[in-house]
């Protein structure tokens, strides 16, 4: 069975379709832009002798480069005990580029590491940046079994 639609009916159908779909497009176009973020991902860990090597993947969506970023970090055991408080110097982060940073933490077994807590931003330098601005922009994640908190 075939149905024939007259040109006038086709125009009416197109107009009705546009009326239904246009509000959805308007909402997407009018949506607020995503807030700038600094992504810190614990990407991998590897035992290096008596040291646990932590590999971080970093990036950001800020307009300008970050000249210096230092994170105050707390390493907690699988039992939840604080193992140590340390500073991880993530150095500079260019705009629109990812960076990998590795840290060898001596006298630490990766198997005993349960959580990495980003306790704060000790240093954040760049155009219009401060530690408070960078702390508010942090977006933390992990690809490991070790939980990353902030």
C-alpha cells in the first residue's frame, strides 16, 4: 500500500517537524559553556625497586598556558592510613596540549597505595591564575584501582 502526499501536505509536515525540533536546538545553542577545567588523571602505577612510580596525565581547557602547577598530595594506604604528605610539581602545562608527569615515591609499595588525595594547590601561576582558581578547576580521575580524591 502506498500513500501519496501532495506538495502542500509535504510543506505542512516539514513545518510541523521544524516546530518540534527547533526548541531542542535552541536549548543546545543557548546552553552555558562548560567551565574551564584542569584534568589530573592517575594513569598508571609501576613498582620500580623500592619506589612506586605514579604516572599522571594532565590537561586543561583554560585559555592560556599554566606556567607552574604544584599539587599538595596525600598518599594513603589501602587501610586508609596517611603514608605521607608530598608536593608533586606538575611544572608547566601548555594550552591545548596534554602532558605526562611521573613521580617515583621512595619506600612505597604500589600494592599498599589505596588513595591519592589532592589536598590543595600549592602553586598555580599563569595569566590571571591563582592557587584558588586552579583548585576550583580541578577535575580528578583514575585509570587504576587507586582512588583519586580532591
